[in-house]
C-alpha cells in the first residue's frame, strides 16, 4: 500500500469512528423512538464501515 493510500485509509477510519460516536450519542438522546432507531442503524453502518477500513491495514 502506498503512503497516499495509507493516508486515505487512516482518514476514512477517523471519519467512521467520529460518525459512529456521534450516532451513538445522538441515538441515546433522542426522544422519538423511530428516529432513535434509525440513528442506531446509522451507528451500526458506520461500525461496519470502520471495521472494513481497519481490516485493510
């Protein structure tokens, strides 16, 4: 893997980690059950993407 590709993967991992944390915090604060459930799904999707990028390393 080139250094440029490695930087891209590191950036993607950081972004997915940030989005996962934001989704987790947001879903726990929402009162609307439907919206909270949707944001929880987003959290799971970002966790999945994080793991995929991490496995590239």
